[in-house]
C-alpha cells in the first residue's frame, strides 16, 4: 500500500442512506477502497474473506451488537476499529475503547471530522516515521514489546496490542524516565481535538499494564505521576 487512500475500509451500519453519503464523501476525499455492509452477518463474511485495514462499526445493528462483533474481530485481527454510533453515553464510549477500539465517534457528526480521524488512525497504524521503525523492540522486565509485530512477548505468549496502545508505549519509551503529561499523551493519540479523553486514556493505560506488568495494580514500569501524567521507569 503506497498511498493511505488505498486502504481497504469497511463501514458496518444498517442506515443505508447514511452509508451512501459516507461512501460518496469519503470517495471525494480520495478513499477509493471503501465499502459498506449493513449487518453483523455480512461483516462476518467480510472478516473471513477479505483483508480489511480499517473497520468503522455501528453499535446497534439488526442482527447483533457492534461490541460483540468487536470481541470476535479482536480474536482474529488487530486491525484498527472506529466506532460510529448514536449511543453517546460515557459508558458506551469507554466500553468500545476498552474492547480495543482506536476511536469512538457519536452521531450526528461532522463529515470532515470523520475524514480527519480516519486519516489519523491509518497514518498512525500503517505509516510510522523512519525514526520509529528503527526501534523495533522494548524490554520491560519479563515483557518484550515488539513494535513492528504489534505484540507483547511474555512468558512464552504473544499478546496483541492495539494501535493506540502502541502509540502510548512509543511516546512513553521516547521519554523514558521523564513525566509525560496527560495532555501530551492524549494529543499523541487523538490529535489536537483531544479534550475530554483523560478517562479513556486511563482505560488504555490499565489495559497496557494488564498486558505488560506482572502485578498490574502495583506497576513497576508504567507509572502514574499523580496529577501530572505517566512515566515509563528508566531501568529495564
């Protein structure tokens, strides 16, 4: 894939008129490989037969929940996911992000914002700058983070990391031994429109600790600096 606009994007939403509008406007923005399906059953067939590079999921679908499909998807792929839903409660957003989604947008939405968020996710997932590619691994005690493979290797197991988890680890690793503020971490993941994401940042950090730390409730490497942010312990 030489151009980000060639990414294979699948929209899963039962509102056909909305799907048509999104496909048309995304096409005008240059995304030439975007398709839409309208049920969990169709999405499952796509998962089995095609290599999707970004999923955009509704939560309420006629034959099931986007959350439930996300759980199935994560067992087979760590492809990035953006939820696009009318369900705007904090509980729903936190649940989606807790399942490993890369972003959660609520309806109604600005089409320009959707395009910007899709672009940001694809760039961060598939187009790392050269200096990031140079550091492929990170040792944190018994856990080895493989940035290129997107996994944590620990006790003979491989644990998948989401795109946002990789970004968080990279930001902390680049500033190892130093405090990285909540704002700086949120901006790394969500860009300039990061306001209000501190709670979801906490969800991502908790999941990272569960994957990396021997005792997640008593972390040695991914430390909270109360009132300021987080810090990666300087010693391996």
